[in-house]
C-alpha cells in the first residue's frame, strides 16, 4: 500500500480565505488600534480635510468617511457599516470620542468633539 506524502499534495490544496466583513455600529477596538497607527501617519492630510467643517454632524460623517477610506485600502473586513444618516453620525461620533481620548486629531482638552488639534 502506497502512502502519499503530505508535501506533494499541498500544491493541490487551495488556501482558504474565510475573512468576512464584520457589520459594526461603532469602531471595533482591535481595528481601531490599526486605524490609529495609520491616522497618526496621515494626521496632516486628515486635519486638512476636516479643517473647514464647523457642524458637528458633518464632522462625524467626514470622520466615518476617513474610517471607510482606511478600511477599503487596508482592512476590508472592517468596512461593513450602516448606510443611514443617523448611523453614519453615530459611528463618526464614536470614532471622534476614541480619537479624543487618544489626543490624536481632536483636542483632549475641552468638552467639544469638533476642536481639531
């Protein structure tokens, strides 16, 4: 009886890619760690894009779009978000709170979430 060696059969096995996009209402904490590193490197570009916005709702939606840009480029599994206006605002607000606690793009001092550094 002939025993087949595993290494010869490996070329016929296709690697599995089971990573599915995860539906999320707020930024995932593990994904946020990667986003934070990316946002730190690109903070000048992000601040320039958010500089002219004075309305908080528009700022939160713009922050959500920044997350989507990062997710579509670097981590597609974190790009599955709600598409309603209220959900966009809520996701962006949660992201703004996380950015404020890390003092990354939004100033930690003060009570407002729209004060950029």
